[in-house]
C-alpha cells in the first residue's frame, strides 16, 4: 500500500469514523469510509483466495446470478486444495450405499462423531449444518461440476468415540485420493464459476477490508504489480485465504502446535496461506474460533490415515520409554498426543519396531529400506531393546517393560493399555526406533462465523457483508483434525453457503 493512500484513507476514516463507530457501538473499531467514485474495480461478490473454498463460493454466487470477482495472491488457483487428495466426507449418500456396507448411515451420526471429536470446543450448530449439507454437496459436485465418485473409505478410530458412530464416509472421485489430485475438484468447480461469468485476477494480494460509516464491508484494498487496487463489492466480500499456516507470529500467539511445526516440521500447505483473511477480519473487530490444533500425520509411514490399511506392529514411546497413545487412532489424534508429549517431556517420541515387523504385510518398512535409513541417520537399530534405549536416550528398564507388556498384549490379543486395534503382533529383535516427525497439512482455526458463513465480531454481532469460508473460518473443526475429508468438504460447504448468502444481499 502506498503511503499517500494510507494517509488519505486514514484521514477519511478519521472524519467519517466517528459516526461509524457510534453506529456499530464498537468504540475504537476501525471504520474506513470510501467515496464510490474512487474505486478501481466493481463487482457484486468479491472472493478473496481461489482455493477450494474460493472456487466453491465463486461458483455458487455466479450460479445465483451475481457478478463475481476472485482475487488470488498466487499465480495459479487452488491453494492447498491443489495439493490435497480431494477426498470429502459425507454420510447417507447414494454412493455410500452403492460402494460400502453402510446402508443406514445419517448426517446425524456424522455430526455426533464430529461433535464428540470436538471435545466441547466446536460450535455444534456449525458442525450439524456441515454434516447436513455434505450429502447435497456430493451430489452437486457430481451433477453440476462433473466429478465422478468412484469409492469410499473410512478414517481410523478415535478412542472415546462409539463404534456405531463410525462409518466409511470419505468419498473419492475419479483420479482423486492421491496427493495433488485435489486440483481436479478445483478446476471442475472453477469451470462452473467461469462458465457463469466469474472473473479471476491472479497475483493479486488483498491487503485490507474497507467499511462504510455503518460498518458494512464495502470492498478491499489489494496490491497488483506493485500498485494499489481498490475493489468495490456491492453484495459482500468472502474471505477464503485458509488459516494461519505459514504465519509464525500468529501461530505463536494462537496455536502452539502450528508454531511448533513451523519451527520443527514440514508444513506442506500453500506458502501463500499466511493468515491474511484472519488478520484482516481481526483488524475490523472479527472474533476468532477453533485455534490450537492442526492437521499432523506421519508422511514416512502414513500411519492411521485410512481404515483400509492396518497399522503394522510397532508402538510409540515418549522420553520415559513408555507408550502414551493408541497408535492406530486417527492420525491427527495420535499426533496431537505426540506433540503434547514432545513438549511436556522436552524431547522427541519414537516409533519402536523389530525385525519381526518386516514380515507383516501392512508394514511400510523393508529390511533394505531400514538399512538405508539407518545409514542415512534416520533410523536407530540395536540387537537388544536395552541397547536401543541407550541409543535414543530413554530409560532402558522402561522400554524393556513396555516391550514385554506389548508382547503380552499381542499374545493375549488385547491391548489393555490403549485399545490398539491393528498390528497387535509380537515384536522381536533386532530392534528399531524411528523419531516421529510430523508432516503438517495445515492449521485449524479461523474467523468466527454463523451458519450463513457471516463473520461475527467480538461482541457477537454480524459484520455486515463479510463472510469467511473453508479454513479461513473456525469453530467447525475441534482441537485436532478428526479424519481425512473433513477439510475439503468444509471448503465446499462454507464456500457455497457464503456464495449463496452474499449473492442474495
Ligand atoms: C498434502 C495435503 C493433502 C490433503 N488432503 C486432503 C484431503 O484429501 N481431504 C481433505 O479434506 N483435506 C485434505 N487436506 C487439507 C485441505 O487440503 C485444506 O485444509 C483445504 O484444502 C484448505 O482449503 P481452503 O480453500 O480453505 O484454502 P486454500 O485451498 O489453501 O486456498 C486459500 C487461497 O487463498 C489465497 N490467498 C491467501 N492470502 C491471500 C490474499 N491476501 N489475497 C488473495 N488470495 C490469498 C492462497 O494463495 C490460496 O490460493 C490436505 C492438505 C495437504 C497439504
């Protein structure tokens, strides 16, 4: 933003702001009034960010007949959604009936699972709305966007969630499921938006929201080719810039796990996801919700990412050489525990396995790959469990005790400690230890919204004409990611809801 414009905006804001502040009842909230003739571009619905939420919002608003403009910071559309597998959760669809044994699953059960996994921190109304909307989005993506659903699977269990709430709900479309195939969904949905008149400007970073004297969001200031662009949005601005993934400062303040990952792990989401929409919302008084967690998993082993793939014989120990979590509980659940133990005991956790593990059909390790990893310094090995304990610096007696316990549970066919469901088989030496390192698929938490995807301010009031969708919005996922397919379904749901609501203004 140029200095001259900042000053001009400030002066206008100062003059008009008094009335605006009074109108909103928010002493001190920034209110920036703009004159209509000074806009560079005008549209009805302005979408900020062209990831999964952005293209869904654009398609819905364009289908509703609104003029739609999408501004995207990167040089291509898709954001993190491009990198994703594009899989999406929904309950009770015709595809679930066709491809799985779950013939009477319902959105109610789906919502109940998400609410329980939310551990009291989610907005139950939002979660219920998402679960109820999901089956319709699966149909919309097929009928309107042309995706072909070809299979389903389920996520791994969550220790305190009842078995009857679990089902195979993760929908996979043709060509989807692998890293990078989320682009198929993005391109298909954007094609619908474009065919209905939506326009896109790439390499355009939105910097600031503008409001009129009544607090209604009227547009944005963006930067394009080093120049300032002032864009008017007659019907609303929809923030779709994801969470605070690559913003170290916001992560430090809002999300210890994301902050830890930014410093110690690989954060795989789009580098342009720096929490801009959340910062811009907060700047005009928006509340936030759902911060704290993130989507962590083990990229090396893919442990507990799918209920179709059992976890191989192995267990995870902390600095005390003791187990602390059910290893085949859904990945972000057990990785949250890994994060907590790592910081609580100030040292890494390890996955322990043995030579016997190589013969398990589900294992990702082979003797050759293990040998190569040992040589590369990525894996520890020793003939005895005590010698392995010494290598990784945990109490040998504890690790020996833990191994003996594990082998007793394996012999009995029941894990009395943590209820492990798969891979409960004897582990014999030589032994191996792999230091757990999270791969991070994005941060959770965003602006507080209602079921219309309207952004709510810190006093509980709607900020008129401001919407947030996808991971830019918070409160609809709890303190850890409950399972694959939640996020992308959330981009479609909140994107479409925001697009419809804005277009209707
Ligand atoms: C490898 C990987 C695999 C995954 N697989 C799955 C999966 O299969 N299923 C699932 O549910 N979830 C999956 N996830 C998580 C999921 O992909 C994301 O949570 C979700 O796609 C985020 O969507 P979004 O629309 O909120 O954000 P994004 O898709 O990240 O879109 C945000 C966009 O906003 C743009 N932007 C940012 N700031 C600005 C600004 N100031 N001005 C303009 N534009 C801006 C960004 O450039 C970006 O294009 C995966 C994640 C990763 C990394």
